[in-house]
């Protein structure tokens, strides 16, 4: 197995993480509209930015694994 290969179970776990991060972004953005404390708003915005970075990383991992699998099939 190549290093970029991930198992089906790992793929499902990554999918669950992506769902959780997406829901977290939605919640944080909704709460930002209700919060009056600027420090808390900043924390929520930092959480959103960090979640976007995490989602991008997870998506890259899945893409690399998919490309590796397609190359093996050739």
C-alpha cells in the first residue's frame, strides 16, 4: 500500500469529520449574528477560519488517495 492510500473505513471517518466541521461552521456563523461581545465574535471567527483550513486539508487527503487509487487501476 502506498502512503497516500486510505482504507474505506478511514474514508468514512474523514467524511464524518467533514460533516462535523461543516456543521460547526454553520453554527459558529449563526451564533456570530447573535453575539454582542467582540472578543467572543473574534473567537468564533477564528474557529470558522480554522475549520475552513481543516476542511481543505481533509479534502486534499481524499483527493490524493483517490488519485493514487486511480493510478493503481491503470
